[in-house]
């Protein structure tokens, strides 16, 4: 867990949000660090949730961070693959629903397409 926090500090400092005031940056840093001190999920689950969120948000630095933490936490290649599969499934479902919503809200009859 200490290694996780050290990587969190590194990632936060390396990718400082330059558009935030110092006050807001400090509040963000505090909030982000607090997400590593969970009451209801274990450390492994927290890392896998973080990895899936990083992938879903298309955040390369975040994904790299969570992969490094996962390796140090002995998370297996199989677990990483299952996380990726779940993110892909949710993303694919979202795109299907997005298209369906556009079709329905614009009165487009897809059956008229060749």
C-alpha cells in the first residue's frame, strides 16, 4: 500500500493540473489520495477498479500508473485481461445504446437503409 501511495504522489506531481488554483489542486490531491484508503473494498479490488476506470476514461498516464501498481501487487495477467474485457463490453454496449438513442430521438428509420 505504501508503494501505491508513493506512485500516487508521483503521478499527481508529474501531471499537475496547471489550470487549477493551488487551493483546488490541494483539495484534489487530498481527495485522490483518500480513494486509496477504502473501508469497503480491499487493495486488489481498488487497483482493478482504478485500472478499469483509467481504461474507460482513456487516460494513458492513469492506465500506466495502475498497471505498475498492479504488477507490484501481484495482480495476474489473467485478471488484467478480464478487466480489459469488461471495459470493452461496457464501451461496446454504450455505443450501441448511443446509436439507438440518436436513431430514436431523430425519428430515423434504420430499416430504410440499404
